[in-house]
C-alpha cells in the first residue's frame, strides 16, 4: 500500500500515518459558547457524513440526516470522530477547528439549538 503524508486510507477506514497522530482535543467541559446544531454541527455532519450516512449511502442503516438520527447515535459518532476513525476514505478528515466544534457540541449534551 502506498502511504501519503498525514492520513492514509487502509481498506475503508482512515488510519493515522506514522507522521501524524490523532489529537486529544475533546474539551473536558462544555465551553461557554455552545456550538449550535443548526449553524455549526449539521453542516459538518452533512459535509463529512452525508454521502455514506444517508438513505442512499453505504451506511443507510445508520442515518445521520436529522438531529434525531444524530442524537440517537451521539455516543458512537463522538467516539468515532474523537478516535479519528470517521469519516472514512475517500472523505478528507475534518480540520482541527471542526473536530473541536463537533466534540464540544457532544460534551455539551448534543443540544438541538
């Protein structure tokens, strides 16, 4: 397998290349400015998860198209994002800022705000 700088695709799952590591960036407490589901989280979920976790995607049995879908799977999604296991290739991984936004929203209880 040919390895690229940073993240490499191994099968169908992103794994960290030796040159980088998965950041430990989950906030320990909910920030005073809680990320908004509608403005901050939903667009990220649509961008990074929408192609697979939709009615026509390969993970259609685990949809993330609505707030209710995401809330139902919140712990699993949070874990997958935190461990840099999602999104899968060929989708590029979220930026550090986007990861922090998603993880902070989960730490804040995943509010429908």
